[in-house]
């Protein structure tokens, strides 16, 4: 992926409004990566720098280029209010009218919802993993019991009988 990403960065090198860059999350960029929620590598984020979203598309150059051309442009935000429709302008104005404390509390409340969703996901995935391991063990035990009950011997006897009856026909 790195060669395709480097090619994409070159394609957008002097772009007027879009930035395509990479950040080393193991070195100087570690704090930035933590701030924007990078948890694994490679991770591609896009959008408003204060509200980056996870990229879910293809990782080859053509997919990245197509996505970039369609999506890396100024979007409705407080910094680009002229790009917003009336409903979004009203929503932004409502949020801007909030006190710093109320805004921080609202953000914290929504971030708590994200953390709760992540915790629920991890808990439920662990339950699935535990169930999978139990089912796998049950299957292995059942297979071992069938083999211990003489399946292999039965198959050997069956094969011997077929061989004997085939030689009797000659």
C-alpha cells in the first residue's frame, strides 16, 4: 500500500484545498494519532481535521485516487459555513451559542456513548470467541468419541469385505 499512498501524496502535492499526508504513529506523530483515534496500522483518516473519519474503501492507487477526487474538498463546517444548507447552518449556530462548559459536556456525553458502544462490542465479541472455542472443543470431543467407538475399524472391515467380494467375483 505504501507505494500507492506515496503516489497519491505526489498527485495531491500542490493541491489548493486538500492534503494527503502520512504520519508515523510510532514516533513524533504518536500524540496526533492518539488524538484522532488511530488504533491500528495502516489507518486512513479523511475529512475535517477536527472531525476525521475512518476510510473504508480500497487500498490500491485507483481506489484511493477516485475517493480523494470525490471527497477531498471543502465541506460544510464552521470554517466553511457558506457551503452549508439552512438546516446545517441552524445546527451550527445552535452549537456555537452553547457555553464552553455546555459544549464540553455535550461532547463528553457523546464520546461516552462511543466508548460504551466499543466496550459492548468487545464484550460481545469475547462472548462469541468463548462460544466458538467451546463449540470447537465439543466438536473435537465428539469426533474423538466416534473414532474411539471404532469408526476406523469399521471402515477397515468394510473395505476388507468389499475387497474379498470383488475377488470372489473373478
